[in-house]
C-alpha cells in the first residue's frame, strides 16, 4: 500500500516575502506602462497571481488562460491543451505560471500569445525547474528555483489535491507494509 507525505520546501512566510519582492521588481519594470495585462495560467497559478497582483503597484487587468500538459498525472503527457478568449494586441502582457519544468507548456503558450500581437510579452514563474528543461524558454521573473521534484501546495496540485496548502512541499510516495 502506498501513502503520500509532503515535505515542506517553502513556508507561507517565505512565499509571501518572495511574492512581495517580485511585485516590487515588476512594479519598477512596468512603471511607465499605462496598463499591464496580467495573464494567469489556470489552474495552478491562481493563488500566486492573486497574491502577486496585490503587490504590483501599476494598473493591471487580469485575464485567464487554461493550459495543461499533465491531465491527472505527475509528469507531462507531451500534448499541450490551451483554451483562451484573449485580445492582447498592442498590450504589455505578463504571463503568470505556477511552475516551469520541461518548458513545453510555456513554449506553446508563448507561441500562441505572440501570434496575437502584444506590445511586450514576459513571463513570471513561481517555481522554475531548470534541471527538467527540454524546451528553451525565458523566465523574466522567478520566485524560486527547485530541483526536479514533484511539488504541491500554494495552488499546485497532484490529481486535484493539495492546492489549498499555504506552503509548497515536495510530494513523496511511501510504501507502507500492511
């Protein structure tokens, strides 16, 4: 029988501190922008986006895009599904991702969005897994770099579970003898 355990990696306090720092940096970089379009990649980035926009001190509109390459698995299926109804032509766009690992999903998102003609297009990721990268992508703002481990909490899930956790932890499966 297998059981799951979660080893904390980043506390709620550490996340709040880093999100505030990212907000300050983004504010400084977009100081001259009339309106920043923040694009939350659902579902995993919703908590991060909500906290981040409260720390960005320039006018923002918030849009949503749904993209997935996981389904109910813990590794990418290799297919990316993107759903959106966006008008970002001539707008400054900041894509908010929960985690970037292989880079496949983000590469497809950037390709799709770039074809819509934004004035600028940048990426902010809460978590970056550079050791897992198989597709070249640029992350302009990064919360934390992590090893190639499966993490949950603060919006990230495993089969729909653990999104509500206030911290980020590594999900481990342990074998229990019965």
